[in-house]
C-alpha cells in the first residue's frame, strides 16, 4: 500500500511539473511572439482597416505579457486616415493599451486601460450635415465587441470643421484636451472628466465637464443617451456660435462673453437642468420687439428648467441686467406641435422709465398703447407688479390683430411719474398710482 501511495504522489508531482512546464513554455512563447509585434504589423493594420474602414499605420509597436498586467501594448506615431485615404483622421504620438487576460479565454476583448498621449483628431461635418465619424457612431449590441474600462487622453487637440454651419465653414478647436472615462463591470454607466480650452476665432474660453453617461440602446438615436453632469464654462464668445442657433431665434445680431455653471440630468427629450448664466458686454439686436440695439454690460440669470416630450417649464427666480432686476416663469405646452401654447409671467424691481426705454418691448405692446406711453409718460419710477403673456405662438407673433387682444396683460406701480398731456398743457409731476394694460385698454389710477 505504501508503494502505491508513493506512486500516486509521484504521478501527481510529475503531472504538476509537466503542466507547469507546458504553461511556462506557452507563456514564454507567447511573450516572445508578442515582443516581435512589428513582425505582425501588416496583419494588424489590415485587420484594423477592415474593421473601421480606415487605413492605419504606426512607427513602432511593442507588447508584453504578465499575469498582473495582462497584455500590454505600446505604439508610437499611430496614424489613422480618413475613409478616402487622402487626409489624416487621427494622429497619436504615443498609445498604451492593456488587454485583460482572463476575458480572452472566453473570446472577449476587454481593454483595462487605453492611454493616448498627444492625440490630434480632425472632425468634419460636410454641407449635407454628415459627420466624418457617422459610421463609427453606429452601435451594435454585440458581446464580442471590445469593452473599455478606462480611457485617458493627455494633451490632446481636436479640430472641428463645420461646413454646414456657414458658407465658408466654421472652425472650432479644442486645445490641451484632457479626458478620463471610467466604466465599471456591474453597470452601464461611465464616469467622465473633461477639461479643455476652446479656440473660437481669436477668443479662448475654458470648459470643464464632470459627470456620468449611459449610452442609448443601439435601436435609439445617440441623443437619447442619459447624462448626469455639471458644466463650467468661462469666457465663451456667443458670436462664434451664432450660425448654429440663428434659424431658431428671431435676433438679427447677438453677442457677448458667457460664463456658466450648469447641472443637468436626463436625456434630450426628458431633461432637468439648473444653474447660473452670466453674459458680459452683451449685444441683442431684435428690431421686431426692441427699437434700439441692447448693449448691457452685464446680464446674469439663475434658472431651473424641466423639459419632456410635450412641454417645457423655465423658472427664473433672479435675472439682473445691469441695475435692472426681474424674475419670471415660462411654460410652453404642445411643444411637439407647429403652434405651441406659451404662458409667461414676470415682475421687476423699480426702474426709471427714462433709463429703461430701450428695454421696453414695444413690438409686443399694442401700437396705440405703446404710442400713448411713449408720447405722454415722460419719466417716473415704475415697477412691474404683474405681467402675463398667454397665447399661441402665432398669436404672440401677431399681437396687434383684433382676435389676439387677450394675449398680454400688464399691471405696474408708478411713483414720481411725469405726465405730459400735450405740448401746450402743463406737465404733471409726482404722479403715483397703478398703470394697467388689458385688452388694448390702457388705464392709470392715481
């Protein structure tokens, strides 16, 4: 019996030694092959080109294999061309990739780390509005698709050419682009941190983004992805982006430098957001409403917004335009229809009408009432106690039509008012009372 036990033990030991030797041989063989990554350069570049429909080249590539680090790959001077092969889409000075070993055993590719140093990315949208990365944004629910646990970008640059934004094309650049994205095994949410400088013609602004991101299912558009994030923006030039929102706003001209601290969560069709927006040296040219070009030195508002598929609610608890202060609320229903319903309320601090005349929205006040105010009320301290704007967008756009007389209501306090009935009559001073505008009827109770 003792001899048999010794034989069994010996067989086990020899088997273990043999397996260890085989494993070590396989490991060293794999490590040796991987160390000669340039030997497989043609195969690698051909495989990537077929996968992403873009040619790829690199100067040197080295790989190593260890139990602790897994498969590590270092590449220098990586170049990815556009689909037409005529220009570069991506240049990376140094790339480090770490592939986890154990997922490979079940034919899954998981990158534990992807670190790109000094990448240069070129994004382009043509005149038809098609992005040069449109094909790369198409997601497929495939377990065999590569997974990324951590992506780090250091000292990056992104050049964006938008030919659809204007005739000559709009160029925006992101310099010193720093980014980190972390994804976990147990959730589909990814955490991101982005910091960059934005070059807007001759202006340079700063952007900081922090938050969480969950991509939309492959069957849904990418803007249905969910985001929880905070945005810090400093010194962005509104003029640079006018071409993007010009067709959505009635302004002839708009400008200023924007600072913003914003938090938002949800998706494009179901969004919550709040924050503070500040505009320095603003410019607003809206001749349909204001007779003069508005140029306040400082505008600031605090806001909270809630949007769903059919409605939007905007609450502004505080808005300051130089010395003028106001607050209000805006509700838009039937947002998905051609003629949405708008309900707005507002009230203001006291202001001198002589100083505030440029800010009076003459274009939405009935011509007869507006003419009376402008001709006869020369000065005074006013305070908007209650302002209401209720109606369809088409009604507000045609305020002077008879059927739209109920759209606007104004009730204001007046103190130290100056009233001139005509050029030939005495001027009345120190008038106090209530000014009211309802259904085109204008009344002053003293």
